[in-house]
C-alpha cells in the first residue's frame, strides 16, 4: 500500500488552496462547493474541503489498496464514491480510522 492522498478539511478553501499553491502544488480542479484537488508531481494528492465554522476541521490519510486480511477491523466495506473511486474504512489497533481507496 502507498499513500494515495491527504483529505483536509478547512474553514477557508481559498486561503488553504493558496497556501498549497505557494508550496508548489497545482490546482487540478475546484468544485462549486468550496473544495478541490491539488497535485505536486506524481506523489499523493491533497483534496481540500471547506466545512462550516461550527464544525471542527479534520485530516485523513488515504491509502491506496484493494484488499485487507481478515484480522483488520473493517468499519465500512468498499463502496463507490461520487468521484469515481471505491473507498473502504478500516480501524487500526489504537482506534484510528484509515481510508483505503481503489480506482473504479
């Protein structure tokens, strides 16, 4: 498995996108609901999504993978996403949740 992406929530999409662009990331696409995908070469991409001020921001690391062994706790099995991939959520021994992403 490799790191596919970092999913980042923010209270200000514009400022966060500018921050990553100042670090050398290029905007791949932006949505009409204050989110978008930024890339820097062939490495993992960063997907930034704006959330309301009333909600705390979070960050998730998305791993690229297709299968897990039976000793991994599956929180939610692979499901199709609205953006053309399949995602599964698993839990590690310390209770952290990880997203596994497989292309469609």
